[in-house]
C-alpha cells in the first residue's frame, strides 16, 4: 500500500497506519501514544509528518468536526459522512445518503468541479442518551 502510493515503507509509517486502522477517528495525540506504545521512542513531530504524508498520499483521511481537533481514518475509498455526539464527542461513520460521490448535489456549484461533499450529523450517542435518562 505504501509503495503503491510512492512512499517508502518505514516502521513509523506502518505503525501510524496500524494505529489509525485499529482506532478510527483517532486524534493526533492518541495516534502518537499508540505509535509510541508500538515502537517505543518516536518523536511527536515524526508522527505529525507521517500523518501529513499518508493523508497527502490518500492513505488516510483527515476530518475535523466543528469544535474538535483533527482526527484520522483509513476509510478513504468513498465519500462517507460522520455522526458526532454533542455530549462526549464520539464519532461514527455514516454511508452516503444518496448515490455515489459526491452523493449530494449543490444547488449551485459556482463553476467548481465538485468531487466530494462533507456532511456532519450531530446528536447524542446511545451511551450519553442512557446517562441523561438515568
């Protein structure tokens, strides 16, 4: 996967890919902790650089819901959306509501060639709903 994207295979890159794959929607600090747990010593800057390279190569997707830090996921092959809990910040994937990417049609594209639509649904997750009801 790395070589196919024109990137060298390195331990930090493999560790970051593994961390994000196993922890979808992880923030940068969580990825750093997971990579350090896997590799031992690695600088935070190295992880930031790897996240940038993997995102640039299309191997990771960076999302940043309003009021949240950047988060990363390996689900990059489609134009899916997200649902975010207003209470705890939990994030889950939501498949496109209609058709293929960009799966939403803008009322006016103003001359842009639209290739992606980003939708964030907001609500309260089941765990937080149960807590509120208790």
